[in-house]
């Protein structure tokens, strides 16, 4: 699970809040892909602003 802050341009700044199973690198992999995520930013009086927050659960599946 990532916890992210959305800036005014829609880019995310994330950190890992949980990883299961720990130590397999899924948290770091999730951080790597999060740099490609974009969201609509929060607005104040119609103006995009920094500071919106979101938690993003990511599930990984190992191939055979």
C-alpha cells in the first residue's frame, strides 16, 4: 500500500506504508511505477493546489 500526496500538476509523491510479504521488493517496485501515475489535483476556488492525499493498494502477481 502506498500513501501519496498529489501536487497541483497531478503528479504523486509516494511512500510505502505496508508491504506483504515484507522483503520481496514489492514496495520498491510499487514506488517505481507510481512515478507514472497522475491524478486530478484538489482545487481551492477552482485553482489546482498541492496537498491532496490518497492511499493506493497495489497487488502483484508472480508469473509462472
